[in-house]
């Protein structure tokens, strides 16, 4: 009887920790697939016209309203750079987080990390410039929430670089994960938006002005929710994390993962694949 109780007590932390790891692995695998589809969309839709026509390549793309404006050379450069660098951010982010890449291709991992860091920073700077000079989507609230994400990208990129140069690898990886979350906010936004539209018909969204309570909430949620879940995951990895905390984390992440998968399907079928 005592042996059975002791055995049960020993297995419980292992099982909950395993559940946490499994739920995170599942979330990441589905997110990586979604990033891959978005990457294919970027490469298929934006790269060919830019390669053929340069800055004018973004002209006439109705799904990129701030893409090209006659006479605005600096803004057009920012738009083209933003789109081109997005491929590195969206495609390189998930690849950079795969443990096997770090383990078996450390040189590739380091160079990809440098490229990802630089692309995220430059894309963020270009995005901030376009947000405050072109005013193409949403209202002032949209500009503020997107700008907060841009600033977070710059801060997290600095912290990731600072810690790796100081040899604090564990801290570097934490900041790199935070950077991945905020740099992928543009992807989270589209996935959540389309998933919500599919499940609710677009409640809380004025599509013509692209405003409304859900759009306002999503403006902050696109990076605050992923960051909160990531911080919760960090806590679950600590030895003092209790059984209930780990179960609560899994119980929250699983439905979020299901919703994310729904959003990936909706965005793929409604936004990305039809334009490729």
C-alpha cells in the first residue's frame, strides 16, 4: 500500500511535465506548419513582382494597401524591405527553434540567428516608419498597438544579442523565444483574425474601416497572449512548479492550439492559397 502511494507520488510530476512538453511540442509543430504556408505565400506573391519591377513591383496589390505610393521613394523602400525581410522572419524563426538544428548544425544555427535578428530589427524599423507615415489600416489605436510590437522586437532583439555575447546562453534562449513571439505577431494577427471570422462570422469587426472591439483587443493580444503563455511555460519548467500549475497550463494551451489550427486553415483557404 505504501509502495503504491509512493510510486503514484513519484510518477505524478513526471506525467504533468511530460504533458506540458507534449502540448508545447504540438503547438510548435502546428505553428511551424502555419509559418511555412505563410512563407510560401510571401515568396509566391511578393518576390516575383519585386524581382521583375523593383519598387514598382508592389504597385496594384490590393492586399498590400501601403505597398507602393508614387513619389514616396523612402516609403516604397521601407515597404519592399519589410516584405522581403518577412521571409527570413517567418521562415527562419521556427527553424531557429528546432533543437536538432542547434545540435547538429551549430554553424547554420548561428548564421541563421544573426540573419533572423537583423531581419527582425530592420523589418521592425521599416514597419514603424510605414505605420506613422502612411496610415493605411485601422485607426490611431491600431497604430499604437502595432508600434508597441515594433518596440518590443527591438528590445527583445537587443536582449537576445546582449546575453549571447555575454555567454549567458540560457537567458539568450529565453529572450530569443520572446523575440520569436513578438516578431511573429503579424502571423498571429492573421491567424486569429481569420479563425475568429470563421467561428463567429466576424463579430466585433467592422471590415470596411477595420475597427471594432475585437480588432482593438487583437491589437494587443497578438503579442501579449503569446508572451504570457511563454512566461507561463518558463514557470512550468521550474522545479517548484506544482502539479496544478502544469495541468492549468496544458488545459489552456490545448484549446488555444485547436483555435490556432482553425485559424491557420481559415487563413490558408481564405487569404493565402487563393492568391498564390
